[in-house]
């Protein structure tokens, strides 16, 4: 911008300043009730401006326009008045303060009260104290505060900007209108909610954890109790989420044939989509695998034919009963590792409902099984079962889980005795450690004369401990490998003979397993609490008349019941924890 462009810009700014100064006027004295002095507001003088040269275009000066109306009267506003009907210390605008109260003030805590500082001109309330008077008095002035900045608000043409807009509260009349103006999701007025997507974005090609199992028209319904014990049918079954719930239905016996949730067809007719994509034609029907019928005296009968049965209302005189009513539903969903549904099975329990039944209780269960996998066998659920093998494993590094072999009979093993009693013949043949069974095995080891003691020690240890002796044993028969802190570590102890200056050769491995009864007295569960493996050693034997040394090695397993005597427990007596108020004994104490 050259010199010729700078001169008109300066003249335009000076003209705006002149228009602001021309509108500035002095405020007459404002009498205030309760204050001891009144002074006139002083105006700030502005320097005279030079006349505009001829030929220079005059900038348009706004001659009309609404001034910013103050939302709050600053003269009546007192921001330091915090306590009603009481005088606040050093609050010069508090109307509750008398002249005696003001005489002890040291200063005004809020000397100036004003509105928005961005306005070019606005009212300002100024408070001060006159200490020359006797007693000291407070002084109040109401002045026009001038904003010296040229970037100030002079005219307001948008009145809603001076206050907050009251939002429109949604109700049943304006809800649809507000949803149309929203940038988020939009809903239609259909009664049925569909999980089908309306966008062009393709659906994922596999189910994810927690995703609803979709059917050709909606989703697989899994009735569940939500806010109360009543069954809610519009609850979707989630992928890979095993559930088992109970809920009740209030039924009218005469209407039992018309209630869909009481019939087999309601649970067996849906067809589950293989993948959550409505464009696919692959549908998995729900196959009824078993049907049990329960009579009024609670006897169960399994039907050979899984044909669909409908509930029937039977009348025998004054007695009315409804047969073939669904009492229990069990879904078994088989899925692939690609997140697709491969098979869906259904097991039902049908029963009879009489008029005496007011609320019908139903049970629903769903569980997921991966295809081409076998369930991991357990040694108990939760406690160990006598005769089943102990679960054991390794922990290769800190922070990792327990690693177990697939063969549960090979996780914790000992030597297996044979008729030959030859250790080399039984090498590699092991016997599992079974819970509750005390075991003992052994064999004879013939060592060549040329074999050193150190080599014999390594050979005997491999025979006693096997290829890999575990570091941890599961406390329960169903303990999970990821719950490392629950597993019981195996304590290794080496016991040698008192003879010195001789090679110590291991000859026996003694495993002691301590267990206790855990849980209720009516159904105690076996829990392992400690495992100790002691390796007993003796001096290296001398050679006999031949060229061989013969060593007898053995393994012993003992189970020790460490349960404390069971004592019936009783609840503690309730205590009254009452506290009296601190002035309860006033005025005596």
C-alpha cells in the first residue's frame, strides 16, 4: 500500500473516533439511596480533529442503530453481597451496611462493576471510600466507560447475541422435526426396529464378539430379564457370549395357545445368517436336537420324534391345563475360526401349566462351540475328582501363562513298574499321578564300571523326573492356565547323605501333595494347597564282584488331607452403632 492509500485509511479511522467522541456525554449526578455522597461523572476530553481536506470522500457514519442495551443494571448489581440481611466486610455496594459498618472498612473489595468490556461505551459503577470524612464515608459514581480501542462494538444488529438462546425441549409434538434438523442418526416411525443397515457401506464379512446374531428378518431373540424378573423378548443373542438366565411370564391360561413365546415354533423357526450381511443367501436353520416333556408330577420323557408341537389348552371338567408349553430353551451355536456360524442346535423342555400357576418361570441358555475342536477334559469342576490326573504345567518366563501338554495323563508322571524291574526297559514309560491315589514304583539300574558319578547322576535324574517335571500344579480340576497366581508352585528339596567327599547319587523321588476340603459342608471340593518334591540321594555305590553297579531307585506319591476340622459357623450378633449428637447433653455437660 502506497502513501496515497494510507492517508484515506487514517482519515477513516479518525472519523470513526470522532463519531464515538461526539456521542460521549457527561452523566448527571445520580442520587443513590443509602450512600453518603454523590458526584457527577466526568467525561474524557478528546483532542480536536483537523478539518477534512476538500476532495476527500467522507466515510459513511452510521446515524441510526440500536445501542447495546445492558442486560444487567450495574448500579443495582453487587457481586460481593454474599450474605442476605447482613453486612459483608469491605463490600461498599452492600445495601445492608450502615454508616457505622462502613467506618471500619479498610478498602472496597470490588471497586468497579461493569458489563462487557468490548462495547465502545457502557455504564460503570465505581465505589470508593472517603477517609478524610469523620467518620469515613463511601462514594458511588455511575459513569460512561469509554473503550479506547477502535475495534469495539458500536452498533448491535443481532439482539439474540446479547443473551443465551433457550433450547427447544423435545416432546412428542416436535421430536420428528428436531430429528430431521439433527446431523446424527435419524429414526423412522416404524414400530419394529430392524438391524438392517440403510447405508451403502458393506457389512463386515464375519461376526465379531458381542455382535447380535442376525436372521433373515431381524435377530435371534434371547429372552432375558432386564429391569425386573419379567421376560423381555426383544433382547438379541450376542456372538460368543455364553448366557444362562431365568425369567418369568405372567400368562392367562385361556390365552396360552395364542402366546408365541410359549410354543416351539418361536425358538425353532428363525434362520441365522452365516455372516452378518443381508445380501448373502446362506442361512443356517435351527435344528431341534432333543425334546423332553415334563408331566405334572415332574417326570421326564424324551420324545423320539422332534416334530414341532404346539401348545394345547385341555379342559377336563372344571380343570384347565395347557400342554406342550416351553419351559427351558438351550441353544448350541457352532462357529468357525473365520467368524461364521456353521450350525445351530436347539434343546427344549416342554411342560404342562395348570390354572394354579400365576407366573411361569422359563430358563434360557446359549453357548458357542468352535468347529473342529475338542473340549479340554477337566479333572474336576471345580474340585478334583478321585482317580483323575493332576493338572500341571510350566511357566517359561515371568509374565507368561502356564503351558500344558495336550495329554492330561502326561502332565505329572512318575516311573512305571514292570515285571522285569529294569530301569532301561521302562525308560520313557510313565504313569500319571492320580488324585487321591498313593503310589509307589521302582526299578533296578545297572551302571557300567566305567561310568563316572556325574554321568550317573544325570542319568538317574532323567529317569526319576522324566523329560520335563512341571513347575506348577493346578489347585482345582478346572483351573485356567491364564490364572497363574492361583496355581500352586512345586517346591523342590534335595536331601543328601551325611557322608562327605563322595558323589551323591539320587535314588528316590518323594512327591507329597497336600489338599483340603474347600467350600460348603454339604458339598466340599478338593483343593490342592501344597506340592513338595523331595529328591533323596545316597553315596555312589562301590562295584561288586562283576563289572557293574546295581542301584535301586524308586518314586513315591502320597496325598495328605490338610483339612481343618469342620465347624458350623453362625452369624455374628448385630451391634448397634449409634452416635449421639455432640450437644446431646447440653447444657449439663
